C-alpha cells in the first residue's frame, strides 16, 4: 500500500523522499502466471508518467506477448505523434535483435542473449530509458549465457533513475539478493491441469 | 506454455478446440504485488484482440491505478476513433459508480459494492464485455458486502464467451474452487521492508 508506513526506517542518512525516489530493481519469478503480464502492466504506468520504456524479450519465439507488444507500441506511437505518454521501444531476441542488423545465425541463442545484455548495458550507461523490462531474462542467466555477477554489478552501479524489472522462473539468488522488490507468482490452479490448452487473448 | 501438451485430457466429450475456447474465470490472489498489474496486462491482450474490456475497481481511493486507467482508456479512445483494438470501459467505486448518477452517500461502501456487483451481473447477462476485470473484488466478498455463493453461481452460469479476472488478497475458497486459473502472488521482498515508500510510476 503506497500510503502505508514503512516497517523499518533505515539509518542511511536519507530522507523518506530520497528513499522513495531511488530507482527500483524488481524481479517477478515463480512457476505461476502473471510474471511478464505484471511487468507489462508496470509499463502502462510508466507510459502514463511520460517515461521512456525499453522492453527486451529474451525468448526465441516471435509469437509470444504479441498482444502486449502491439498495445504498448500503439501507445508509443501516440507519444511520437501527439506527445502524450512516454516512448516505447520493443526489442526481441526471436529473430535477431533489431539493432544487430545481421541476417544472423539464429541457432546461436547464447550469443544472441549476450548481445542483448551488452546493448542493455550500453543503454543503462547512457540512461536511455526510465523503465527496462527484461522479459524472461532469468533463463539466459541460469543457462550461463550471461554472467549473473556481471549483471548484478552493472545493475547496482547503474546511473540516474532507471527502473528495471526482470521476469522469469527460478531467479538466481544473487539477483534476488540485489533486487528491491521480488514477487513470486505461484500456480494454484491452471487450465492445463484440466486438459485445456492456452487460448488467444488470454495467453498471447 | 501455450504450445505445451496438457497433462490430462478430460473425458468430457469436448474437442481440444472446444476446451480451448471455454471462457476462463481467473483469480490473482496472495499478499504480493502484481495481482492487479497482471490483470491490466491481460486487458492489453484483450484490447489487441478487439475485445470489449470492462474494468470494475472495488476500491475506495480514486488515486489507485491511475496510470493503467489512463493508458487503457487511451487505447479505448483509439478504438472509438480509429476502430483499432477493442473498447475499454473503466468504472470505479471510489466516488460512486458512474452509472448510479447519484451524489451519493459515499460512506456506505457496502451498498456501493453491492451496486457494483449488480451492474456486473446485468452486463454478464447481456454479454456486454469479453473481459471483465473485477479489481480488488475479494474484499467486498470477504467483508460480506456481496454474497460469495451468489457470485460463484452467477459466474458459473454466465452465457457466451466472457472471461473474468478477479484480483485481491485472500480469495474465498469457493471462488478459488470455481476458478479455472488461480495464481498466488507472494511477496519475497518489498522496498517497504527497507523503509522505502511507494513511488509514482511504480505503485500507481
């Protein structure tokens, strides 16, 4: 609850206002649904604040999240055209990152993931965005394609007021330790358990 | 994973396609963050499908979710103006529901909540929307302002293909039992624990 009183007031020499405005590292993990969906909900709030939003999807299938992508890009287009809300950039690994401009060896996902992270690091250095959605980023970390310690260090040292949300199952303990806000989404019940597959509009 | 194989194929005489297209009752519960945010992420997908989205916020403060509201209403306006995406209606209890047209005794939250549910029931009967977001609806249920059994019965009997997502802590076991998909959001770590209050763009 935003209006609530903090349980602990840290002895860090900062005022409540200063603490309030610290940029957040958020992690949505667990086996349940809603990890990415909640991250894109955060992107809605960011857009409304006029923030620049950068989405980086570390997944192989271009099919995923197409609904959110189209809706958020539509909002980004409104920003470009009418100046309302914030800018939205959506990048996905699926068929080579857009900035790599290569036809690409699409089978080398490890190299693609490393390229994705390298670009994010450059943008963090340049303070390119106000909110970064690193969607399904836990997987390249867990598979050793991107070094967790380097990511944690880079995020800890990021300049300015850049919020970052990382989604994906089995978030590395070092990432959890570094995060300000960690939510675990747990499956209580899923239609798949009753033999029902995903459907359009709900799953994508 | 939408492309995955169901663990169980039920003996219900339906084809996979028929089961796939059954409307879902979804519940986002638990003490963690992301319950509402993920529901509004679902609304993005629904908008992209051209679905009519009805949001009903059972909260008292008009401050909440203003970012999502503005972003989704902007998308709804695009639908009205350019015919892209779906329609979006956003109703909130905070200052009396828009359809009640009364100056209102704003202190009688129980009556307001009951009015909200009565309108949702009318709309379900009329198949007014494709996706209903009943935000923070667990609270009026838990406080006895709206009858859980009646809600579960109405939702079970709803006609057509209307998806419903209910958010809020401590979802009633009867609602959980009736739902197709239940996700629990659990707090692993929150900035409040470190004495940091909510901030604009992140919490609202």
